[in-house]
């Protein structure tokens, strides 16, 4: 990595503003126009077997169908496409457990921008390989997401790279919000949308869109109880830090993020926690009942909907499968959990699947 004059860096380093303004619905519409040449709409299908599981009409949004395997590429393209010439020349750096990093790496390749991704030392090998395949430099640092974040911030200060926050970026939120815009165009009368949360950009985007065009639609966020920082921040009304031990990397954040939390506090209907074992159940349910491979974060929304199934009875529910980048190890753990504990519908409720 090149050296960078400290005086120049102090003058030009473009990190995220301390208190960025939330994006607007107009920003979401602009993001859709900017993303459209590069990403097709993802499908949303209704699955009778999921309806039987939840007692509701279930519409699964397949964000795992993106070329990166996850929804965040929407935000990456919206963000990188708007960089000025100076930032493009200096290159970008971000921190990630995988999907956010892939979104930035994919977009950086599209627009000819050097990209560096800082990841925890033990990371999903399929996501690491994908990042390198998109041409990004991968830097390993620390045991957790927040260790990688601090190191990326340090490298940005030292070398002058454009730091891309994982969630505190209005252009990222506006970009990922387009997934819910598509959902409501396809099914305008959804009663609820269930979305997984790590940093919170996806849930914040969902709140922006529903508030603008479907105020009667509830947005329900889901996070792992093993990494509850976003959930606890929303409950507390301020950003807090919490232990971060979930095996679902896309949910693995140890602190609330300011900008998404500000949006969630204004618009989110509810926020629930699920156990990692409940997420593993949902991974298997998606394989069985929707023929869909989901990573842990991508299945968390179904786990949350199942937890709230009595409340959702008879409703039209949108469930976001945010990503499908499961490692073989995590898939094996989900299947082993299913075989070992039998927490499937056919044992717990005696219904044939």
C-alpha cells in the first residue's frame, strides 16, 4: 500500500460525516435509476410450504440472486458510481465480514476504482475468494468485525483512501432500499416486511420506502441474540455496544450504527431476537420449502417471522432472503442441527413437509 502525505491526508481524507443526513425517498428513486443498468430486479415468489409453516401468505424476496449473492451490492453500486475523480484515484477501503465488502469490490471493479477490504482473520472462505475474484485487496485484521473496522479507519487515515462505512452512509442505505421498493411494486398490499439486521442499512432502507408509499406496512427487524447490538440500541434509544458471538456473519456487529438507528427509531414497527439455532432451522426450511440456499443472515428473517407467527396469522408477509453466501461449514452445521435435534415442522407440529 502506498504512503500518503499526512498533511494532504488531513486535508482530503473523506471519511463518513459524523452525523450524515438520512437519505430521502427521492434518493431511493435516484438510486434505482443509477443501479438499473447494472443489476436486474430480483424475483419475489410466494411459497405455499412457507405459508403452511407460518399460517400466512409468504412472499420471499430473493436477494441471494444478485451476482454477489447478497442485497448489499445495490448500495455498493449506488455509492461507488457517485465518487468524484479524486476519490476514485485514491481508491476505497472498507471493513466487512463479507457481503458489504463484496458489494464495494464488485462496484469498484465496474467503475475502475482500487478497493481494499479489511476482514476479521477468520472469515468465510467463499466470501474471501469472491472478494479476490472481484479484484479487491483483502487485508485480515483482528478477531471480530469491530477490530476490522478500527484497522480500516487507521489505514484510511494513513494512506488517504476513501473510507466506506458499513452502514453510516446515506448512499448505501438509499441503494439497498430499492429492494423494498421492488417488493411493494410487486405486492403493494403487504402487511409486513421482515428484514435481517447487522448494521441496519437494509432495515433502515425498508423503513424509508414503507413510510413513503406503504405506511400501513409494518417493518420488523431481526437480529441474533448472540450479537444484539442493533436490537439493544433500538430498544435503548441510543447506540450501545454488546457481545458479538453469532455464527451468522451478516448479523455479527458489536455496536449500533448511528444513521440506521436514527431511521429505525422513527419508523421501525418491531425488533426481535432469535437464537442461532433458530436461524439454522430457518436455513433448512428455506432449502426444503423454497428450494433456496440462504446464509445465516439471509435466513434470519424467516426465523423471526416464525417466532412471530401467531401475530402474522392470515397476513401477507414479505420475507427478505438477504444473501446466499453460506460456507459449506455453516451449511453442514445447519443440517447437523436439524438431524440431531429435529426442530423441524414435521417433529414439532407433526405436519408433513
